[in-house]
């Protein structure tokens, strides 16, 4: 989680958490213009949601993965019927772990608790 959602903050996050050769797909929001990675966009303003640039029948350029992750996060937190913003980052960290590793193990919970003692 970050405090600001401007283009400068976003670019810093992309540079910190991705490899230099990572292909980035975004919508047309101008905050993405200075992302220092290989970058393609879909233009929602032109009713474009996905694009097949190389003609192989697979629409490589899309942002459905990120949008899907936000849906997973929202649905995960719905179980708690709201969370205090002080603890939101922790809940999102558990959700992120779930997305990345597909399951929360007792070892993960123990490490999470130990890290916050």
C-alpha cells in the first residue's frame, strides 16, 4: 500500500518491484506514461479492452489480471465485514500471499505473527 497514487509514486513502485525487462500492460491513464519498462496499453476510451498485437489469436495486451486481483482482494476482505484502515495493509498482505502461493499455511501464519511481536 502507498499513501499517494500519482504517476511518480506508481513509477517508483514499478521500478522497485519488477525486473527491467518486465512487460507492463496498462490502460491509458497518463500516470503510466513514464513507466520505465516495455509498455503497451489498451485504450478504454476507444472501447478497447484487449488487443492481439502479433496476430496469433491470443490477446496479449490486457489488464484483466490486475482487475481480477482487486476483485479477489475485495471479496477476501468482505468476509471480515470491513477492516480498520490501520490494519488494511496486513489484510492485503495476506490476500497477496494467497494470490501468489494459492494457500495460507500454518508456517506463514506463524511467521506473520512473529514478525509483528
